């Protein structure tokens, strides 16, 4: 019952925070998917891809990056560093996690 009352942003933000933390700690299980979502957000931000064609599986992450990380997306290159993951964790914590 409690989960039904949680806003999807409140449940998705901790999910991505955990995945990004795992990537920083060396777990690469979801790294390729997350990197693809980050790169897709960068393409959308640069008007090289339409937002309506964004991958639905990571739509929350993509739209969050477009809202709160847009300036930094222009600096994203092929290899995404741990500092980028840390910055994304910070923005998710700041904008969605009131008691994460």
C-alpha cells in the first residue's frame, strides 16, 4: 500500500542513485545502459536527437538530466568519468530525495 502512494520520482531517484553508486564502486552491470541514457540526454540537449525518440526505460534519468544538468551535458564525451556519476547523484539527491 505504501509503495502505491510514493511519487514515481521519489522511487526512481533512489534507484538511480544506487545504480550510479554501484558504478562508482566498480559494479559495471548497468554501466552501459546508464552511459547510453546520459549520452542520449546530451544528444537531445544539443538538438541532435528528438526527445520523443528517447529510450523509455531511462526516461526519468534523461529528463532529469535535461532539467538539472543541461549545461554540463555539452561536456559529455564517449567515456563518462566517475565525477559525472557523482554530480548526477548530487543533483538527484538535491532535487528528488527529501529523505533518501
